[in-house]
C-alpha cells in the first residue's frame, strides 16, 4: 500500500469532532483566500472611484488597504495553527494504532499535514469562488460600475491560493511538534520553560522615541524614528504577549483567593503559548485600534466634520479590527477544547467531589480574563503613545483615551466570549463516564 | 443505623444493563468493601450511591433522605458537604502542587487561602506526605499520589468516603500503607467508607463485603 | 489463632535440626533458650516440645554439628549450653542455599469440594459463596491482627504469608465460578 493510499484511507475515518475541525481549517483557508484576493483586487483598481468606497477610492491609499488586507492574514494564520494543533492531537490518538504497527512519528505527522492540506485546498477553492461572486455582485449591483473595470487578476489570484495552501501545510507540519504521542495513544504536552523575559525589552525600546516625542525632546530624523519606534513596539508587543500572559497568570496564581482563579491561573501558567499567540494578535488589533483614536481625534480637531471618504475609512478599519479580533479569539475556542479534553478526567473528579458546573465554567472564563487583561492594557497604552501631542484642542484628547479603554475592553471581551463559547463542551468533558477512563 | 441505602436500583448504558436491581444498606461508621469481577457494575453502583449518577429505577437514600430524585445542584451540594471521593489514579490537578490540590475543596468551600493551606498541610502530614507538599503531581510516585488524593478527599471531614480501586495501581506494600492511612483517618473522623476493589486483601480491611455479580448483589457477606 | 493449615505446611518443609542450627549461629544457647526463641521468633509455627529440642540437640551433637560449650545457671537448674561447629554452620548455609520444591500437585480440600459439589449437587455456587465468606472472615481476622500495635516482625511476615495464601484460594474460587459459568453457558447453547 502506498503512502497516499494510506492517507486516503485515514482521511475517510475520523470522528465527528475531527470532521468539524477539518471544516474549521477549510473556513480559515477560505477566509485567508478572501483577504488575499481583496488585496490583489484593490491593487489592480485604477483611477479615482466613488468617495463612498473610502480608502479604496483613492489611488494613494490603495497600497495601504492592500497592506491591511495582508495583515488580516495574521489572525487567520494563528487560528489555522491552533486548529491544526488540536486536529493533530486528535488524529494522533486515532493513529496510535498506526504507531503500534510501526509508523514513525514523522510519518504520522506527514499524514496529518496531508489531511490539513486537503481541507485547506477545499477551503481555498470555496473562498475564491465566494470572493469572486461577492465582488462581482457588489461591483455590478451596488456600485453600478462597469463590470469590465477590474477583478482579481488570475496570476496573483492563483499565487495567493497556492500560498494559502502552502501555509496551511506548513502549519499542519509544525502543529504536531509539541505533542508527545506514544504508541499507546497517551498524549501529553512536553513540559516547556516559561517564555523568556528579555523580549519585553523590544516594546520598551520601541516606546522610547514615542515617549521622547510626547515629552517634546528634539530628535534627528523624526518621522523615521517614530516609524521605527511604532514598528518596534508593534513587533515587540506581539513577541512579548506570551510573557505578559505568563506574568499575569503567575501574579493571579499567587494572589488567588478563590479556587476558580487559582485553577485558571495555574492552567494558564502551565500552558501559556496558545494564549500568547492569540494575545499577540488581539494585542496588535487593540494597539492599532487605540492608535486610530488619535487619527480620528486629530481629524475632528482639524476639520470638525467627517466626509464620506474618512467615514468609510474609519469604519473599514474598525470593521477589519473587529474581524481580526474575532478570528484571533476563535482560536481560543479550539484551545479550550484541547484543555477540556486533556483535563476531562481531572475535572470530572472535581465534579464528583462536589464542585458545581457553574464553578467549572468560571474556571474557563477566568482563564480568558487573566490572559487578556494585561496584554490588552499594555497594547492600548502603546497605541496611545505615538500620536500624542498632535492636537490643538486638548478636549479632543478625551476621545483617544476613551477609545483606548474601549479597545482594551473589547480585547478582553473577545477572549472572554471565546472561553464562554467553549463552555458547552464542558458538560461532555466532565460527564461521569470520564471517571472511568485513565 | 443505616446511613446509605440503595433499593432495587437499575442502571443501563445503552444496551448494557450495568445494574439490575441492586439493594444494599450501609450503616453509619461502617467500612464496606464492594467486590466482584470486572464489568460487574461495582463502579456504577458506587457512582449511584454517591449521587454522581442517578439510577433509572429504584431509590437511593442517604441519612433518611431520598437523593436520586434531587436535582444536579442539590446532589452537588450533598457531595461537597457530606462525601469525599478517591479514584484509582489520584486524578490530581496537574498544574497545582500537592498542598494546593488538598486545599482545593476548602477553597471551593469559601475558606481563605492561608487557612486552607494550613489545614491542607496538616492533612498531608497525617497522610505522611508532607515532604511532597510543594511537588506537582507529575513528580509523585503512585503511592504518594494516592496519599495526597486521600488527603484531598478527607480534608473537608466528609461523612462518607467513596473509594474506587484506591490501591489498584499500587504494589501491595504501598497499597496497604495508603489503605491503612485512609481507614485510620476515617475511623478518627467517624466517617463511613465504601471501597470498590477486586483485591481480596483490600476487602479484608473492611468490616463487611458486598459481592456484585452481573449487576446484582450476589451475596452480602456479614 | 493463626491458620494451622499453612503453618503446618511451613513446618513440614523444614527440619527442626536446621531451625536449631540456624538459631545457634548467633551465639551459643542452651536447650530451654532454644525452645523459647523457636516459639517467639517463628510465631505461628507449631510450638516445639522441650523433649524434641533435647533429642534433636543430641542427634546434632552425635553428628558433629554442635558441641557442648559449657553450662549456665540463672536462678533455675543448671543447663547445658551448646555451640555450633564449623560443620554445623556449613550445614545451615548449604540448607539455605537450597530451595523448597514448588508443589505442582493439587492437594487442596477446596478443590475436592468444588468438584464433588458439581457432581453431587449440579452447582457449586452456594458452596463457593459460603467458602468465600469463611475465607474472607479469616483474612479479616488476620488483617486486624496485623494492625495491632507492637506486632513482631516475625508475626507480621507469618500473617502476610497466611493472607497471601488465603487470597490465592479466593482468587481460585472466583476463577472457578467464572469457568463453571462459562461451561454451563456453553452446554446450554
Ligand atoms: N459510561 C458508560 N458507558 C457505557 N457503558 C458503561 C458506562 N459505564 C459502565 N458501562 C458498562 O457497564 C458495565 C459495568 O461497568 P462498571 O464500570 O460499573 O464495572 P466495574 O465492576 O467497575 O468493572 P471494573 O472492575 O473493570 O472497574 C460494564 O459492562 C461497562 O461496560
Ligand atoms: Mg470499576
């Protein structure tokens, strides 16, 4: 039997949960394809278009829009990675028999990647079709533009599809890394060190030029320094998200007065990275969202009105941030599912000892809150920095601050909602049947 | 005086009839072993007696109250207040230290962190496991795990302790030690103990044996 | 009371001569001391008669395994003290190097009863349950004895020994029940 035959055979097997996960991978791939198509589409537009299209209408802002579309890949990639991990854990359980029969972990991982690739390919095609239909209908029906104006150019479009599939395959291969499987199907995460503390220096470094600006220090190459500072802060924020999550988990664990907080904090501390990944994306969205507050305030300060162009621009940015946050937070749902699967027998035992379902649900929610509060607050602060002091009328400064608080709250809310969304699994995870299994 | 009683209870999982009309009565302060071959329904009986599950027919009474008709919340409260449980593999929360695991039921009961920690340590000392108080479950041996699990089950001073194969994963000397500490502490507490086991030497620690065969109590050996 | 059946089994497997020689390896002792130590340190083993100690010592002396090393007088009558000779020590160590032959034959009364119950009554279920109850009751007594304070190491070991053998019987009884069940099922279908 060839390798591919085996892959095909195994592709047909699998539980309901695994098929659900395959659909999640496909959905992620479809979303990624749509974003890339959007970027390609915007870049091929030419000439000035209707102002209501906002930044898309203007030739000068189109590359920015394309870049934003590109950025939207980040949460999708994080989502795909997390889903891939969960799927691989499940699959390895199923393929444990194959391991017993002598397959190497590498082969099992390759089989996993192939399954991911298949789902991703399916999702990509669906995404492409959906995008083309959507774009065509918007263009033709809503905007009454000539249908010949532009579309997704075929070559970049195909390239984008290939890219999505390749990324999914690679993330499928990487996803199996931290899962240790024995032929007997026992899965546990390899013990790992806490995330390093020195990454915290990167955002601090990035903040220096911005703080200097706020304080009013004269700088050589000012725009360049600020751009560098903003870039460093953003990248640094993403890099240090894991450490921030870990730190707040540790503090919460020490200070916890209730059992729920203690359990939540310790679970977070033991397995920070999936949260860190999500929080890096959520944090970036919060930082950007908090930064836009200054632009909006500056704008109102200067002109006191919003024309359709800017209104659309701001709305689009907020929409993009919301979508990004939602997708990033959705990755948490799959992570919580993994937590519940792993801790099922332990939680079932606590339940047998008289811990109420509501208390166990609170453990899940508090994980979200503990993980999100610190990174989101830091992100909102960082987002507030770069454009400070650009206003004439100080009262307008109220908006960016309010906006930053709102954005941080939104980030925490997204994480908490994600944990709430996985609570329906709790019932099954802690059923008395789980007391019987090792 | 009868503390815990099952009357002709039946429980099925799909087409498997795990319990087919079991009646047992357990007195206050008694130490009872439930024995029987694999798959005979011992664990299911324990789960029904302890209010973790409800039988489909029949009645379960605890302390003069019928508990199988209580809703989930009421049974949860009962388990928390009156029962303690120990299972085969310890089942401690892997991210917490041994002492924190023992303190957990107290914390859930609304006690303060320091106060719970002190009581937990005292129980670990009674269970001869104070030396591993700050270790995580992953670092403990099977015997140590079970002693910590016993401490966790007893820390709230339960009226009844339910143990399902508490020594099943241990060798006989370690098992005897765990069992000895469990029964000693239960005697001091005045707790009733229900042990599910298929080890006759464990059953010999009990005052009485209930033999379950094919989902029915075959012989209640007094 | 400890279970005579098993103790007699232990006893049959070794000779009094070897036991006395073993006790003498510590230091020279007189006959009465040997009897007392025999009974204390091998609890559950049938107490030895003083006459038998005396006779055995004389046999060992004749064979050159022990020698008279003097007399002792502590309050009571004067007693002959024996010490072990080089030959005797060799004999003990040679004996300890041997093993007991594992008994491959079934000699248990339980077995006979189960088979006869099947023949005469068509079922052994009732007997098996009653026997189980009796065995477990005895195991309970032994377990209780193990848990009494100040139990000696020898007594502990002897109790464990008895417990394990009763446990083996019980497990055999349970297996017998399952086997008989299976066989009856087979015959019916
Ligand atoms: N949650 C469940 N789902 C399906 N079947 C179950 C479930 N729980 C128990 N059973 C079945 O009910 C019967 C009795 O199970 P139970 O676990 O009570 O036996 P047991 O006596 O504890 O066995 P063991 O000594 O192996 O632990 C078995 O046939 C088992 O397969
Ligand atoms: Mg069981």
